[in-house]
């Protein structure tokens, strides 16, 4: 998320943009920078009065969560009383999917790997409408990932399919799976006859170590490609969701949904969760904290114009926690997704 600093000739002549417009872009890399050069058709408009942090979270987590849920929606009907299971519910997009599904009255189930441990170290009671009725964390000020999802209203299970499949087999209307623990087999087994599985990622393929086979040292990319091909070509009740592809193919729809979700954030209906704000020179340390499961729940935000360096404790544990209106107001040019 940022503001337009300058424009090339074609962009100035052919595009609706002007210097100073607030815009957002989904980029595979290069987002942690003070400046980035993009084609004018590769950015989307952000409401000028939208909170910058909210716009960032909406673009990076809320929209993909909502869009993935919509892939499982039937005839544009709400999810009221539907059974929805979110595999990997302790990630930023998974958490937002849980929240959005609960807003529509769904019965939500979620898996949360205990590798991610503590959710928040400094959550103020009443920080969000959903948590206000649930009270504050237990003594010591910490929630585990499963405890927090339970506070939201979701019924939680461990990530291992053997822990949740016996209870949920054949009962789910919608499945969101970002983990791919067993090639999505267990997720399909949890669907009811009219259910839909939306595959949003395959983190388990890459986080469980190298997979040697056929004289090759590592076949993880091949396994991932096979899983995706099977989803797209063999299973009629399954769809693979790719955020980058969606952004490229439907930028206008992306823009409309971002504006709508920014409106919900402005009203306080949704409360974007920010786990840390870091300067550009602390991105590497914060990334290590994320990979080592030492970062708290939410989106880590890079403020590239900030010159201070986080101390080791802040970089390791990502303790600068804010939520919704408690977030520090920052100029939009300071924000990009980590």
C-alpha cells in the first residue's frame, strides 16, 4: 500500500491515476521497499480516507480470505448454519476466514498447529467486538492459538487429520485448506456430498523437509505441482485458489472488494490485526521470527521510511501488538506488507 510518487508518460496519458493517489498492489516480491515501480494497470485504488493499516490488511489477508470463502459459496447464499472447516486457522488469512464465516452465522471449525503457540502477549480486553464478550486472556496475559480461535467462536482441533477427521468426516459444506497435510485427501473426506474444498496453499509440502525420490535430492516442487494438477483436473468438488492469479485476472473485482472491506474496517465491523511494525533494516530479523513461530498472530508491517532498529527482543517476538482502532496512525507511504 502506498501513494503514487511519479508517473511515466503513458501512465499519465492513458491511466486514471494521478500523483498522490492512494493505491495498493499485490507483488510476489519487492514489497519491502521505500519505492517500487509498477505498470499502471497493475495497481488498484484504495479509498483515499481509508486507514492505511486497515487497507494493507484488507488487501493482503481479508480479501483472499473472503474470496476463498466465496469460491465455496452456493448461489451467492450466506453461510448461515453452514459447516465450515479452516485448515491452518492460525495464519493471518485463516484467522480472517474464521472471522468472516462467523459473521455470516456459520458453524466454524479450525485447525491450529501448536508450533505457533502463543497468540497475543498484549491484548487489551474489548479490543474487538468479538472478543469483548469473551473477556480477557487467562492469568499471564496469553492465549494459545487454539484458545484464541475458540474465543472467536470456532471449535478447534490439532492440524493432524487423525485428530479431526473421525469427528468431521462427511459433514463439511466448505473446506479451506492452506496446509495440504496429505495431498488434500483428508479435507475431501470431510466434505458432505454437496460440499466444496477450496485449496489456498500447501505449506506442509515445504515445511516438513526435503523429499528425496528418483535419485533427486528434493522433489517438493514436483509434489506441489502434482497436488495442484489433481485439484484442477481430477476433483470436481475442489478448486485451487491463487491470490496472485486472481489479482491479475480480475483487478476491478479486487478493487471493489477492497473498497467494501475498507468500509467494514472503518465501521469497526472487522478489526485488522497487526502483530508487529518494523523498519526496513529489521525485515530480515522479523522474517526469521515468523519462520521460527516466534511472531504473534496477525500481519507484520514494514515501515520502510522508519530508520530506527528494533531491539532483539522486539524483532524476535514481534511484541508490538495492535488491533483495529488501537493501531498507530501512519502515513500510507510508510506501509507495505511483510
